[in-house]
DNA sequence: CATGAATGAGACTTCATTCAT
DNA sequence: TATGAATGAAGTCTCATTCAT
């Protein structure tokens, strides 16, 4: 086990960050900040309740404006939803790719690094919730499908595929079908992230409780053993 | 892996068809067939629209009956949903438990058997979408959260945990945290199944296209290598 | 206090008497008894739930027949209701008048006798419940108003008026307006009877609980003192 | 009796009319008047149709607003009903308590005052029908039973009991069971009020017609004679 | 006559959206 | 711009009544 799940600070899932406008030039500042505040509030609510379950009035309330004002900025709940998805996603990807490009160590360590970053930057933030929403609602908003595919699905797949390819190229990993491996790598992490926003937020008796850090390290352990040409040599003994 | 996911014929999601009982009064025959017809219609609609989005009247319509008739058989939308879950998932899990209990072969083969069955019976049918629905909407229907946890999540976890435990007990698998391993085992299959019913149902250009059968076999390959005490002996005389 | 409320056995308000057909010539007997059984069941339910609250199906159930059968005998819920009222009332009145006509004692004692009989024969039986229903529903069934007035209101009034008149004629009672006195005499008893069928049947915390026997005797005590020319002489001292 | 029920003008049941606030924005004025308008409409409809029979939409219509608006002010039909009760009965009882607390005269006069006020404020307005509704429908609405008991039945009983107690304490009245006396005091008034809204609203031939004012004064006359330790001294020099 | 499955009008309630102020 | 009162379509569920068997 590569200490993969090291710095996993499982903070309370504080999904949303409201930008708390610190009273200055109240009127002016507010007016400019409005759209962002509305999007923040909407994100929070869509995450909590899904599209159908989020009420326009509550979005407005959380943003500190009246219902009418919401409609001044977004002509309908649908448009609001799309705006939320677009703006949340646009700032998400592209971090990982850089990490991967510059990484020097073993491909095993790179994957560990990636999955950990993934979890910390995405799994534990509103981004994961967006994925949940998308899964749930794309069929009602097909326009978003393409957008999400381009912005999230493809880049993420490319990222993981390239790492696996790197491992294979360097003789570290067995040759295996890339996309499928990438799927197996990402799924448990994404799945866990999503669960935190659904069942994880419900008060149920006797649910299955997994330790995220342990899931992550176990998953990594399993995958690396499965991927590597030879079982990873024990850390201490194997300088090579 | 022995081509575990071999005969994966991705047919149209075909729901169980009741063999029409020989010959009784027409009325009588309807009476008996009704629940199944309603359940089928409900499953289809829940998959399309989600729980909140599915209208009771449309369920009835699709089953070819009036609104009132639906309520003759299921006292509320929630109960209807529960019935759908019981029919599609609970029974399947129960079946899996039986298979596991009677299985004689290696634990590796048992897991392979289980995952394949899962995929064939869930991944490939509308049943998969149920979990999507739950992920998306539990927070709005707390009672369903408890129900689904009791009826599906916990039993499924127990099923896979017990298989892993079996492998450990028999010295086939390394000792690893059960729940976390179960999570890593199930997630890619469920995740893939879910995707087929969300993004998979939307026409997008350039999406990531994985071959389900290949995902399944690759996942199994990776996991078993990861789980087993020693890398699985090469099937036929391997050199080296 | 004239021992007025003597034999007040406050049994459990067993409102309805189902005629429990003792299985003989089942088919035949049943067929003839049907209407009566239906009326009994309907009475019970109307008393419990009122007109709107009583469901046709439950009436049928209690009568041991199917919903369809009910409509074979009564073409609608309204007609059923009217039939219930008519048949219950028709057998009610006319007892008291006889008692009054033959009474020999003082008018005070006569009133006591009357109120007690009233309570036992009416206040504590379905008859009282019918009065409750009538009060509640006449406005929706004006046809019943005339009927009820003729069969119940007028005779009851006449009965009590004649007693009061008797007292006045014999110099026992002060001359007072007859109808108004009759009202004051009957109201508390009827009122109490009605309450037993509404609030009395609800599980409330901290309700006002009066002892029917005590209400009756107190009421009589008050009224007689009020009515009589001189306060009733203490029993012992006053032979004459 | 001092013509206690003197100026009983039986006018059309007129509900409180809000004096339209001087001049604000039309919208604003409506906003303030709405609750009252809705309450008025609701009272009228409840009286006509009962609780179950009154349709929310019609209440709204009569108040000149749409269905949705009603729910803007009262979250459910039950709450609407409660509000009506509070406005019409609770406030009246509270008022009575105050009168009783500050009353200086004889307890006989206090009771007279109370009953007269009651009749004028309840018996003569739609408010009386509320008790009728409760009698008829409590069993179907258990929550209302508790509410009404707490809000009306118990306070009213307490009010009258305390007056009787006052009379006993001051040596004016004979010691008698409080609750039972209170019952005998209130019943004829309430009963008469109820009748006005049921049978009284139906056109019948040959019904018993009592003069409310006369009922009231006769009832009071009888009760006070019955209650008082000695028969009330004749007002002017009575012979003998 | 009897049954009980089926119907569908209609009740309560919610909430996205509009619009007068 | 901003507000929030008002709207009314739509959804869940009930139940009196019908009718094929």
C-alpha cells in the first residue's frame, strides 16, 4: 500500500461555499454579485434536492433576494439549472492533466497521486454533486449531455488512460484495454463521492458505512496489484 | 479470466413476460396480470422520468388502466416504487445469496459468476436505473432511503462481503477490509449500468465508448489479481 | 332532588345493534334480511362518520355484502341515508306520550320520570346519533326536515309542553311560556346525548367530563326549583 | 327576570367588517384585508357545507381570489378552520373571561350578562354553526377534536364554572356540582343557536317556533331560581 | 341477484411564473 | 431593478357509481 490515501482529510461534506458579500457599497456590489450568488444558491439546492425538488423560491431566499429577482436574471428554472452546470464544470477539469504531465515517479505512484487528488478536489466538493445531478437529469436536459461529455467525461478518461498507457509503455503495467481500466479506476471513487451526496446525507439506520480513506487505499492496492506486471515489491526491500 | 463476461448479448431491455395463464375468464385473467403490468409500466416510467417526475396517471395509462385502478393495487406512489424495487432488485439479491451459498468452486470463480449475473440481470435491464433514481432522489424521500438501504444496499453489501470473506477464509484472498473491497467490486458494474441509462441514452459526439463485456472482464481480471494471495496460476502451462 | 336520576345505568355507548342473523336457511333468510342489515350498517357508519365521511364500501362490508349489492337495494348514498333516517325515526316516538297520559303523581315527578326515560330510551341509543346527524345534515337534505319535524320535533315538544301545562293547571308550576320551558328542559339532555356521539367518542386530553347521571339530576333539581310555585318541600317533612 | 334578553334584534348574521384603512397602495390594502376576507368566506362556507363539504376553491372564490392565494395565507384547510374558530369563538370566550373577572354585581346578574352576550355574539351569527360542525365531524378529524377541546370546550366550561363557583362562594348560590350546572346553563343557548343553522334554515310547516329572547329569559329565570339559595326577592314590593 | 374490478370526476395541495407596484 | 402577492396548471389520492361476469 503506497500510502496512497495519506492526506485524506474527510471534512464534513460542506458542499457549498456561499460567497458572503462583506457589506461594502452594498447596492453596487450586490448588483454585480447577484448572478454568482444565485448560481451558488442554486447549486447548493440542486445538489440537495435535485432539479425537480429544488424550489425557485428557496433558491432566491438563499441568495437573499426575492423570487421575482431570480427571474430577472434567469428566465426559467431550466435555464438556471443549465447555467449552474456550465459554470460549475467550466472551472473543474484541467488541473489533473498538468500533474500527470510533470510527474516523474513510477506510474503506480502517479495513479495513487491522481486518485487522491481526484477525491480531494472533486469527490469531496460540489463537483461530485454535479455529477450526481447530471446522471440523474441528463435525460431531461439532453443539451447538457454534449457539454458534459466534452468538458468532463472525455478529459477525465483521457487523463486516466494516458497514465495507464504510461505505465504500460514503461513496462510497469500489463497491457490491458485502456478505457476499461480507466473506468475500473475511476468508478469506485466517483461512486463513493456521489453516495456522499445522496444516501450519505440521509439519516438511515444500519446503512453500510465505508471509510473513504480506506476505500481509496484498498481500491488502489487492489488495482495496482492487478495492473502491475509483478506484484509490487515491498517498499523497503526493493530499491532497484 | 475465462472470458467470464462471455455471452453478453446486449438485447433490448426486456422485462419479464408473464405466460398468459391457459384460459380463465377474461376479467379474471386481467386481475391476476394487473400487478405485473402495472409494475412493468411503473419501472419503465420511473426509469424515464425519475420518481418525482413519473406521474401516477401515466403509469396507469401505460398499463392500459385508469388512474383509479393503479391505486387499487398500490396505495401510493411510494409503495408502487417499493414494489418495483422488490421485484427487480431484492429478488435478484436473494437469488445471488442462494448461488453464493451453494457455490462449490473457487472464490474467484464465485465473484466472477456473481458480477456476470449482476450485469446480465441488472446492467442490461431498466433495473439498473433504479439505483440512479435512488441516488438522485433519496434526499427528497427519506422513507425510501431507509427502505432501499434495508432492502438493497445492505443485502448487496452483505452478499459481496460474504464472498470476499469466503475467499479469505479459504486462503484464496488476502485479508483486506471487507466493505471497502465490496465497494470496489460493485462500483464499476453499477456505475456502468447507471451510465447506460443516463448519458448512454443521450446522443453525443465523441463520447467515451467502453465495451461493457470488456469492462467487466478487465475489472474482474484486475480485482482478482489484486485480491488473490498469489497471482492466478496461468491457465495452461505458462513458461517462466 | 327527587331521585330523578335513579336507575341510570350508563352502559358503554353501544350505539348500534346489528341483527346477528343466526344461520338458518342462509340464502333465503339473508335475502329478506338484506335491507335491514344494510340499514343497520349504514346507521352505524353515518353515526360514526357523518354523511360525507361514511364510505359506501364500508357500509357494504359491515353488512357482509359487496359494494355492488348495496346499490342493488339503494340507488345512491343519498337514498340510503334517507332510508336510514326514516326507518330509525319511525320507531322512536310515541312511547312517552302514553307514560304522560297515565301518570298519576306530581308534575315534578312526571317530569323527572320523563327526562329519565328520555335519556335511557333515546339519549343513550342510536336515536340520539340520528339527531346529531340531522342537525349536521338537514341543510343538505331539506326533504328530511319536514319529516323529522313531524315525527320528532313536534311530538317531543308537545309531550313536554303538556307536562308543563299539567303542572301549571294543577297549581304546581308557575305560569311560564310552554315551548320555551320545554326547550330549556330538553336541551341539556339532548345536548349531552349528542356529545356522547361526537366528542365523547374522540380521544382527547383534558376534555370536560360530566357525569350523565349527575347532569340529569342536577338539571332536574334546578329546573324543578325554577318551575315550582314554591321550592319543593323537603321530602321527609312534607307528607301531603 | 329583568328582561335580560331585551334588545335581541335578530338581524342578518353580519360578520365583522374591517374599516378600510385610509389610503395605502391598493395592493397593500388587499394584503392586509385578505386574511379577514378569507376568514369570512370560510366561515360562511363551513356553515353552509360543513368542514368536509366546504371546498377550498370555493372559499377562495368567495373571497375573490384564486385557489393558490388561499394557501398563501393558510397552509391547509384544517388550519383555515382553526383560524376561523379562533377568530369567532376563542376571542369571544376570552372576552367573557374578562367580563367575569371584572364584574362587580351579583352572580345572578353576571350569569345573565354572560348568557345574553353569548347569544348575541354567537347564537345570532354564523359562529353558532361552528359547534354544529364540530359535533358532526370531529370523529373524522381527530386533530380538530383536540384543538377545539383545548380552545373552546374547556375554556367555556371554565368560564361558566368559575361564575357558578363565585356565586357559591358569595353565598348566593346553593352548592351544586359545577360542571353539571355549567352544562345545564350553556346547553339551551348553544342548542338553540345550532338549531337556527340546521332546521331553522329549512322551510318546514308546523315546526315548533320558539322566541329566542323568550327562551333566553325563561331559561335564565328558571336557572337562577334553581341556583339561588333563596328565591330572588321580588323586584318591587311583592305582596306576601 | 351478487360480485368486485374498473372508472373518472373531483378534492387538496404545490410551485413555476407573472405582474402591478 | 426589485418585490412579493397572485395565479392556475398539474399532481396525488379518494370514492361514488357502473358493469361485465
